[in-house]
C-alpha cells in the first residue's frame, strides 16, 4: 500500500474501555495499519459558551459525551502492540501542564520502544479552558508554544532548564528520556498557526479538510517554509473523520468520508492523487460496537490496498 493508514482508537461511550481499546489496537496492527491514534475532548458543557469549533449556533455532537482520556487510551494500546506508531491527533496542549505532558509522552515513548507521535493543537473551546487550562483561553497560542518548548527541553539532555509563563525548571534531572526524538506535529489552518508548524514543529496535522483545502494549506505551508528558510522536511498526516454507513450515501449533500467503505476509499484516493502518503482515518463514530469498527477497518484497508 503506497498510502500509509492510521486508525483512530475507540474512545467513545458505545465502546467498552476495559476490552475494546486493546482489542482494536491489536487488530489494527494485524490488519496492517501503520499507526493508531487518539484525540481529545475534555468535556461537553450543558450550556456551551460557544458553538462547535467556535462557530456560533453550531451544536456540539452527542458522541463527544464521555470520551476517554487520550493518553490513557494510547497507553492501553501501547501495551498490546509492537509495531504500530502511537499518535495523538490531537491533544489540546494548553489544557495540560506542560511539564507533566512532556514527561507523560516521554514515558510512553520509552515504554513503547520509540513509537510515539505527539500531535498537538491549541484548542477552540472556552469551556474546556475554563475547566482545565492553567492560563486563559486568549493565551492558547503562547501556551502551545510553551508546551512545545518544554517538551523539547524535557526530552533533551540533563540538566534541564527552562523558564516560561507556567513552567520553571532550574537545572533538574528529568527522566525517563524518550527512546528516540519524538516528532511533534501541530494542527493548523490559519496562517499564524501554519507559521508555528514551520518554526516549532516537525510536521502538520490538518484536521477534517477536503483534498482541495488540504492542497491549498500545503501550498501555503511550503511558501511559509521558504520565506522563513526552513529546509528540513515537514511530515504530514491529515486527520479525516469518517461517518461510515453500511449502505452507500446517495444524497447530493454527501460530505467527504461519509458513506460506505467504497465511498471512503474513493475519498482516500483523492488524497493519494495530490501526493499525500499518510492519512489518519477515524472510523469510530458510527459503528455500534468494537466488532463493527474492526470489520469496517479491515474492509477499508483491503479496498485501499491499491492506492
């Protein structure tokens, strides 16, 4: 398979966390998936201060309710797999203490033999920031920068020193160290966030973009890299959120990655045609249970083998 596929792990409330995370992770590795991934939704407010993604009036989807913690979920997967990479796609960096997040990711990488991919975003929910962030929502960009800087420092050689808005380290020994340098990928769409990718990250996670929007964003990212003198490669792993159905979706309003396995693979092909060689495919939303999720994951992988 030319295009490398990653699979979203089951974190939603229709799944049994005691058995389904490890079951799906093992199966994904056996099928041939390159990586397994988690994402973060800390809470669902009864009376949101803003709409979904900050869009006025857009309701939060019901499936966000009761979502499992991303790093706990990923740790369960790490314990029962040997090959697949273990990605956060994405964790909202500013909702976490930078030092503790850096140490948790380093520990998971050391324990898994160097398989972690740290996908980070700045977040969009004011309700989540009120509940969890050490700094105000308005400072989320600066906080994400600090999270990235602290990760680089903590993962580097001892003694570790750092001083920022939240984190102060004065010549400390911090371990364990990652098994190898953990790649940091940043979710970004606006120019300011794309500049952060170029200046601070190893790669880019475009979230829920159509192939055309992805191509436009990638061209802009390359232009920014040229402007700022970046020569090292930028890893790209677009996240696509599928709404699987057993029957083909035949409405004129079909969204990308909505429908049966054939339609999902057709949309994957559109990414392959514009040069994308890796995709994070999250299929967990609509299956009834882990068995259906595994069946769909296997069908999509088999049908995508020629891409």
